[in-house]
C-alpha cells in the first residue's frame, strides 16, 4: 500500500513538473522624473503585486529596462523617447536589441520552449512587447537574430501604452489596457509635431485602430498614467487574462438605458473589439 501511494505521489509530481508554466515577463517604460530612481521600478512593483495574487516568484521575471536613466540634469532623456519610438519598427536597433535581451533573460531563468510567455508591459514597455511578438514570429527570416531562439509569446498585455504599431501575429492574444484619463498617452496622441521631433514615424493612439483577430482593447475609466502598475482592478484583470478568463464587466460612464441600449453596447464591442466598459476584477 505504501509503495503504491509513493508511486502515485511521484507520478503526480512528475506530471506537475512537466506541465508548461506561465511565465510573466514584466517590463517598465521610459524613465523620467519625478519617477523613483530605479528605472525598473514599474516592473518590480508589478512583480510584488502579482506575487501577492498567488503567482509564484519563479514565474515572475523583471526584464531589465533598456531606457536611459533620468536625472535632475536630464529629467526627460531624449534618447529614451527616441528608443521608444524606434522600438515600433522591427528592423530597428531598439527592437532587435530588445529581442536579444529577451532571449538571454529566458535562457538565464531556465525557461523552456513549452512554457507560456505572458508579456506585461507598462507604458513604453507594452510597445516593446508587441514588437517582441512580431520578431519571434519572423525569427527565421531575420539574420540579425542569429544565435537566438524563437520565443513565441502567448499573450501581450499593454498597460497605458502609447500605441504606434502592433506587429503581433494573430496567434498571440493582445490585450491593450487604456484610459482616456491617461494624460501621458493623450499628450502623445495629440502632439504629432512633438512625436516627429523625437524621430517618430507612426501616429500614436490609445489602442490599435486595427486590433486584429486575437486582440481586445480594454478601457479602464479615469486611470492616470502612474496608476497602471498598482491599481487592483488592473492587476486582478492581468491574472485572469493570463488564464483566459474574460469575466464580468460593469458599465461606467454610460447608461445603457439612456445613452445606448445594452444590446447595442454589446454589438459595438463585438464589432470594434473595444470594451467600452470598466472591467471588474
């Protein structure tokens, strides 16, 4: 009896060990002042908040932020903005260097090919994730990535990201979290001259105009830019998103009985794939 119990325990342990893990890749945005001095602060805070929600530490990876450090003498490094805008192009140095960094990080942490990769990018880190998904999909055709492996992403979640391009293939689930109260994103959407002055070639939007087959934009009413990395609704939604749970929603700022009928609201969501409602945990 004892031997059978031991065999069953070992079999269960082996099966558990062989199951694909969900690996959360956490990436901060462009570093500016008065943000905390640690330019990885956003990713580290996401690490702590997701760990509190039951995600194992070994499945949480803080990606090293490539954007330059801000200082009192340079509170808004132009190089950081230029790198962010450059990362929208798959053939750019910013994007290619980002993929090499991704490969090295995954190898260092012992991530396996069968593991599911969940990119959670705050601000400019979300755009980097969309480009990483595109480079992974085109890996075999890119000589500059020789020496790295193809690492397909399972899902890319962007948090308050000024969206310029979405290169993620249709197989990748894309979830773009946005708020019309996010004044940082709003600034970049309305200031085309500002974007152009930093070398930007793409129009910046709150979310992709053509979301694609496997993408959804989720609106969180009233969130300001710093709130994305600690807001409970956002964090709970990320965990559910990774598990493929869409969950319930509530109307916020719209009255289905007065502004739109509930049926019409659902039809708009289905056609545009933009959820115009606040998302509950």
